[in-house]
């Protein structure tokens, strides 16, 4: 699989949606793009509709740490949008014109039609495959009522493709599983079998994002960093490690502030357990021992770091990047030496 | 399919040894194996140590990312038949649906009584099922309901719109649903549990009732009395020992007076002069009853999927009580916060016959903390262990004591 063939690209600066002091991204393309181009992973906090009863894989939306949101805003890759106000204005206070509403509905209808068509095609294919496997020729010997649903299939194979006749078994939605066979038959009987209508009934679509119909505009580029999201005091070390090319993820369950990965966490194990500190912050020596032992126990380095006050950027990497926030950040790695 | 999946899903950490797959980012290429019927979950250790710029590695990474993108770009569609329509109600930040079908609604949503229903007692009230913000959001996330904005045209609400309203707007109007709470709710629901808001969802709730304390012993000794003192050989010995200790309780004399003793236990009993906490001796809230801290309150009542006694109208006592904690805004709870939280949990002594370590682990009361760090949930079980009641010198049969047990803390309980 080629690296570039189907990697989506997104126009920068891209919007980050803020609600209840959180920063979210809803667009799958943006998520992939941020991961690929900016080493930003965030945390997927939603569920996957195609596998709804599991916690191993998560889905959209993606929640960005305040650190990540701030970093993206500082790098002018992204800007923050107040999502609640936008939605309220558009959908609850008649902020959308009738035309926009019509366009929105038309777009959804089109997507629904496409989904229905796609579904039809797939089930047709599956039926065809099954029929080929069974061998259709001997069916005439079977009793009439046993044949009923099958013969229906054959009829449709010969030209029609109708959305409403999909068998309950073909649908992954669990609601339909619980329709009794009787209800399904009833429903089929009541829908007119129009063999000539090539147009399937459109599915209803729940879009993932609201943009469009909503519009978001990037603030003028000369605006300063005033609106950069607040980040915790460990931000300098976060920014510093990110500048060094690490992928960072929240690390509470591993006993630290961040986990630092040498590459995409999809493929790599993490190398460091990271804790950020103030330069003059006093801490217990025991924390050092605990952290060192914890890190060594899981074959990772325990990394402490902070920003030197009035630091001159002693560290080469930070000096090269020439950025204020990661200048003067120094990091220390503690390992438990088995003497 | 949902039910089959619920059963097939491993409840992580059952043995404590198997790796927890939710701990780390998994390769999305394995998602297809999960969504199929024969759900097999990828093993760990498929990752590399570091990038080494080979084509193989970068191709694998590209494939993983592609699989992830494909999984994320999934579109939520609803077939015209059997499709559940719900309408957003901005005044209450809830949504309502008429006669929603499907197995999920057996455990979610409520038909409100006439005085509480925002639309009053019209003829469709009995069919109108109200869904709480977390319920709508969860159902929408899994692609079960189609939520519409209020109004003539019934514009479809996007997932983004749902988050903006049910979490963002909720936060702005000071509602109870936070990101942390929703993260725990959806995490538990995806594992198949039945989750409802606890009475302490907003505010302190009632003063802990009788069920939170040990039963007051009545004069006619009920059966549990025997169990309580089964470490003593007989009533007679108990009496004798107690009498003697009392007799000698003087501030002057030595703790262990010089006289013949028949067992070490008698001597140890005399040495135990430091008062210890005894959860069985508390029969009601004392005067210095602590107020629960809003950051540490029981948020959800949780029932196991296998709990057959559960009914939506009369759920019965929950299997677990979970307090949601925001890792970024609150520190480790203080003793006062913890005791106040523990106070609200029901009194549930360990079975008397069980092993010492199991008793300590089980505790007399327990509560589960769900600690959320930016959408990543960790569950911790806290138990009110009574070390003072488990006297090692009174144990019989195993003079050396058994090794290898674990401490009183539940560790990663994983909702267990």
C-alpha cells in the first residue's frame, strides 16, 4: 500500500472545536492529517458504530489535550471555534436561511441515496455469491413456501434493485434483528414491488460533522497568541518533546503525565514516562526512586523535565527550533541501575 | 448481534494476568476481526521498538493508518424501516422518541409522569420516551437513533451538534453531565453494563440510611452472631477472656501480668492496646458526620449485564457504585473526602467463611473510583478493610500463615 495514494489532505489552518473547556476534532480526514503531519494523536473518545460493544477500538470525536490544542494554535496550524454558540445560533435561533437548510437536506438525501445504493449492491453481490454456491437449478423441486424468500431474490436479480426488500439478516443494525419474521413479511407485502424503479429509498444519515452546513472562518493571520488555550504547567516539556519528534499521549494509567512514543503509537511502543516540573519545584526524592523503578520495570525511561527560568536555551534542539516555549527546557532520564 | 458481541467480549482483567488491550493504542487493522462474528482480539506485542526507516515498516504504518481512517470515516445511516427517530428538546437538553424499538430501550430512557413531562399530559405521553443527554449521545454514537433538531423541517442533528448540545451546552448551563462522566458512562455501556445516574448525581443526596451501617445487634442473638465470633472456640472462652482482660485493666500494672498462660492468644490479646477502626461497630452516622465533597461523590449505579433482578421500573440494588473523578482537576482524595464518600456506600460485610486476604480485599464497604484523564478511564476499587478485626494470632490450622496473598486494595478492579 503506497504511503501517499490515499492519504487525505486538509486545508490549514483547520478548526478545533471548543466546548465545555475541551478541544475536539470530528473530521476523520483532519484526525488522520494531524497524526501524519503534526504527530498529534489526541484521544479518540467516541464509539465505533460498526463495532459498538467493545472498548478496544474507539471512534470519533477526537479529544485533544489542552497542550495539543495550544501547540497547534501556536504553530498556526489550527484555530479554536466556539462550537456551542455556533450550533445554537444556526439550529435553534434560526441562524440558517431557508436556502441553507434546503441545501443541507438535499446533501443528506444524496448521501442517504448513495448509502442505500451501496447497501443494495453489496447485498445483491452476497446473494449472487450464495446462489452460485447453492446452485439455483434444483430449486424447482422444493415446496412452494420454502422457496418464498429465495424466489423473491431471484426475481430481483433479474433487474430490480429495491431498498425496502433487504432481508433482516443482511443488516448489521440490531434493531432489525428483533423484528419478527412475520413483521418483515408484512412490511414487504405492504411496500409496492415496483420492478422498474431503479431508485432505492434513501437511508437517513447522521452526519459526523456540522461543517457544512455551518461555516467556520480562520481568524486573520496577524492575530496574536492571545487566545491560545490554557495548558498545564507541564506544557514546556510537552512542547519540547514534541519538537524533538515524539508522539505524546496522556499517561495517567501508566503512572506519569505523558507517554512519549518514538513514532506513531499505532506501530511503536513508548520509550519514556514523562513528568513535567517547574525549574525550582521541590519534590520528594522518593518520587525519583519510585519513578525510576516504575520506568525500569516496564523497560522505559523515566523522564523528568522543566523549563529553566531565564534559560538561555542551552539545549541545542530547542535553540534550533528557536521557539520561546521550548527554549531552555532540559530533560533528565532516570534509570534504575542494577549494580 | 449486539447481544452476541456483549457476551463474546472479554471482561478485561478477569484473571489479573491477561493484558488489558484498552491500555494502549491498538492496530486498527484488527478492527475487522472484532466486528465479525468470530470475534478474536489481537494479541499484544505486534508493535516495533523504534522507527528504522525501512519500507516494510513505513508500509505497515501506512496500512494501519489507512485502516484507522477507514474505520473512523464510517457513516452512520439508518434504514427507513425500523429507524428510531428522536427529537431534541432544548429547554431540558434531553431528547424524546415515540415508541422507540430495539433491545437497548429496555434499559434506557424513561416515560415521565404527567407532572414532570415538559409537554404535559397529552395523549401521546405514554409513548413518549425521554432520553437523558448521556443516553442520546451514546445511542447516537453507536448509530442507533436519528436525532433531529426541533422545528418544521426536522433537520438531522450531526454527531458534532450532539456533542455541542449535550455536553457543551450542558456545561454552560451548569448541568451534571461532564466529559468525564460521559466517558465513564459510554465506557461502561460499551462493555454491556446497565448504568443509571445515582441519587447523588447532583447535590449531596440523602443522609446515608440504615443500609450503610452494620445492623444493630438485638438481644436475641440471631444467626449472624455466631458467625461474628467464630474465631473464639465457644461463648465460654470469650466470656472468660474478656473478664480477665477487664480485671487487669489498670494503669499501673504490666500489660502482661506474670502468671501462667495457656496460649499465646491470651498474651496477644492483652498486648492489643491500640484502638483500631472497626466498621462493624458503627450503627449510624455520628454527630461529626462529614459532608461529601462534590469531586468525590457516587455518580453512577451500575448493574451487571447478567443481573436478572434488574428491571427499568424497579432496578433493585446496584452491583457497583462508581464515583467519577477528574484526574486533571482533583488530587488524591484526603482521608476526610474518602470517609465521607465511603459513608454513602452500603454496608456489605465479607462472607465470614472466606480467607483472610479475601476478607481484607472485599472490605466492609466499597466504592469504585473511575479516574478520567482526558478521556482515558482507569478504575480503582476502594474497600473499607478492617485489619483490626482480622487477628492473626486467633487463626487456626496454619501456624506459619499463608503467603502470597495480596493487600487489601483491589488494584485495577476494572469495574469488578
